[in-house]
């Protein structure tokens, strides 16, 4: 049994599984938007910086940075006026009967799942904290013999129909221990009966999103966080976050010059790889290439030609982010020259900051 609306799906247009899952679940209440519209409506492209302590691995003061907002589902549903239901639905017979009843009513279920179900092999796993990220999947059906479920999983560019996931793995990987966040059987669904006659101006909401993203970048915004496995209590967003990370990189460079020990070089290596792993999850460019594509798509939709200039700024920023990630990948193989790589990274970050400051000025003027 597969919900009729999901027997065919469009191929993905970006790597981030969250965007595709949200695009598809919105179809359940007849809101049809492009992936680029989902990305902006959810205010996804971002920069957040904080310092964490990971005492169980004897690692302290690591830079925890992410290139996207976390709770995209809450942001986009709230913005579009959608009433959604969030529940912890476990693996008991009663829990499955509840999920099955939703599917039988044509209601898909958005859930998070340990990405290890894909059997992905991390080439840098031995060098950094043993982290396991989450994939966002849409449950759209089940096999009558209960051997498998059907999910929207577009982990390559050719997928056009739901894929099978064994029922055993479906139950197992929805409730595993992951760092930094665990799935905890969290499920979200939208009941069409509670969301009838939705009337939304996508253009108006896109403008609102761009304005909020501009202010988030320009203002000195910090947000409290509670990440159970990390001693991290605050993240700094936008230009402030980038500036603070630049200071962190420059501080590491000074330490290398003054301490001149193998331990500080190894610490720098772990710090940088940890940073890179978080920043590149679901993207190759810290979501700046994707942001540029959004701006190009929306310049005509919003009759805002200055967004083309903003798109060029973020394309250049994305190129610098990619160069920065390549630079970090070289550090483990050339530890004695860590200070040199840190100098390059600092230079990349300063250029990125200038491009993004200019890009957001064009957004602000263009709207």
C-alpha cells in the first residue's frame, strides 16, 4: 500500500534530505512549492558558531559550526499557518497500528532516522568524534506482509518513486543513540482535516523569509541551546558568528607558534575536521551555492532584479567555502604546516564575510 499521491515523486534538486521531505509533506495539504522555495521559506542557509566541550573524548573548546538552521519543519509550518502534530511513536503494536491508520487515511509521516541505515562509510571517522547524523524521511506506505515500509528517500538524482526500507531497519534506526542529536522516535504529520482551505501567498512569505534572514545575519544574534552530548549552551549567528570563528582560527594559529608541540597540531587537526564535518552535512558549499540558486529563481518571481547581484555574491562565497574545505582536508597529511593552513583558512573566512555582507545588502535593497 502506497499513498496514491506519492506513487511518483520528482527527482531531488539539492542534497539536503530535509528539503525534499518537507517539499513532499507539503503536497499532502496541496501546497506545491519548489525545493528552492522550501529552502527560503524554512530560512535554511545560515551560519552558527559556538564552542563545545566533549569531556568523554577529552576534547575541549572545539568549534561547533553549522551552515543551516536546525528546526526547518517548525519554521516553515509556522510561516505557512499549518497546524502540525509532533509525537513520539515507538515500535509497539499499538504504535504501528497508529502509523498504519494515518497512512490508510492518506497522511504521510515525517520522521528522523539514523543515517547509518544507508551503510555510509566515513573516510575521516577515525580522526574525529564518532558522530552520526540524521536523515529526514517521509513514510508513505507499507507492505501488507509487514516486511517493509515505503519511504521518500532521494539520496541520488535519479529516484522517482518510493523506496523500500525493511521493517526491521525502520524500527531499529528510528531510536538509536546518535551524536549530536538522536531520532528518539520523533514523528511529524499534518492532518488535512485540521488544515482545510489554506490560503498562502508564497511570494509574500518568501519576502518575509529573506528579510528575516537579512536581520539574522546583520544583528548580533545569539541563541541558547541544549545539546545533551556537548557542553554547549549558546550559538552565535550570522556575521557575528563568522567573526568569532575567525578569532578562534587566529587564536589557534598563535598557539601553534608559541607551543610548538605535536599535541597542539593534533588538536588543530581534530578541531578543523570536526568543523568541516558539521558544515558539509547535506552540502558541498555551506549551502551558499544553493542559496545563490534560490536568489536567481526568486529574482523574477519577486520582481527583484538586485537579487541577481546577491546571487553572484553568494556564488563567490560558496566557491570560497569549497576552497576552505579542501584546505582543511590537507591538514591531517601535513600537520607540521598547520599554521600555514590556518592562515589560509582565516583569509578565506574574511573573504567569505565580505561577500556575504555585500550579498545581504543587495537582498535588503532589492526587496
